[in-house]
C-alpha cells in the first residue's frame, strides 16, 4: 500500500516536472500544456501504454491530466465494444463526465459564494 | 581558480537557476497531490467503494478541494510556488474552470460566468474528445465494427 503511494508520488511528480520544463524552456502556455497532456493521455491509451502505467502508478497517472485523456480513450474503446460504432461519439464524454461535471458545478458554486481576489495567471 | 573549484562554482550556480528550482517544486507538489489522491483512493476502497467508483470519487474530491482553495484565494498562492505541480494534476483543470468563473462574475451569470467558465476547460474538452473520436474511428475500422 505504501509502495503504491510512493509510486503515485514519483510518477505523478515526473509528469509535473516534464510540464514545468515545457513551460520554462518552450513557448507553451499553461493552457496549451493542459491540452497537450489530455491528447497525450488519449494517445497513451490508444497505443496500450496507459493501462499498464495505471496498474503500476495508480493516481500517479490518473490524477495528472493525462488520466483524463486515458479515461477518454478507455471510454471510447469500451463503448465501441458494448454499443458498436456509435461508441466513437458516446464513449469519450461519458468517461470524462465526472471530472467535467464536478469542475463545472463546483466552479459555478465557487463563483457564486466567493469574491474574486487580485491575482496573476 | 583551479578547474575543480570552477566546476563547483558552476554547479552551485546552476542549482539556483529558476528552472531547476521550479522543477523541484513541481515534482514535490505534483507528486504530493498524486500521493494524496492515492491515499484517498485507499480510504474510499477501505470504506467499501468499488475500485472504479473510488477513482471517480478521488477526481471529484480533488476538484472540490481545488475549487474551494481557488475561491479562498489560496490556490493561486500555492500555484505561484508549485508551478506545474498544481497545474498538471486535475486540480489545475479545476482551477482553470473556477478562476475565470470568479473573475467574470460582474459580467453576468450567462455570458460572464457561463461563457468564461470554459476558457481553458473548453479547449481541453474539445481536443480531448477530438483525439478520442479519432482513436475511436481507427479502433472501430481496425476491429471491423463498420462491417
């Protein structure tokens, strides 16, 4: 169990280091890095790397945004198997629904209950 | 100054460069958030939640936490130190939804909050689902689902 937490720690940490290098050393903005990571996740899922990586690192890959992409790829694949070709259209957002809905609902509630504070992005 | 002395000086300088420091911060903050997620996942499973539901609950919990910290103004202070460490985990996605929603409150709930809430989430969802569909088409063709 402790080993799993440790694996999640260092694999997740490395994903963040890679993103930090992309931000510091290239012209990629944080928003582009997020988009890149989601697409990377779909790619890793498509070539069959995501699942074994998930078995090894757990939240180390599912919590970084590559996990969002990995979930989309798995959702599409499974939906194609259960529902046929329509799964191409239904699988992705179904798999991404928890993260998306949670972010939208909690985001909206935060906007209602809190006041904006001066900040830099 | 001999060669060794010089090399040591260079190494000391390099270690203080912002890129290196940023990477260390990103590693520990990002790794910490993932470890927290893993810990939560064990907690939920110990409470009898099935594996997949536990993973979804972890996502929802981290998003809730990030939304709360963003609302309190704590997230941005953390993010300034952590850099990609808070950006890359799902917390960064949550922050990118909450932050513009908060900032555009005075522009109205529909075209302010409602539209701007997708400033970063929109591109992420678009390119994520697009990549998923492309994969789906290739997968379906490869396995003969169109026949």
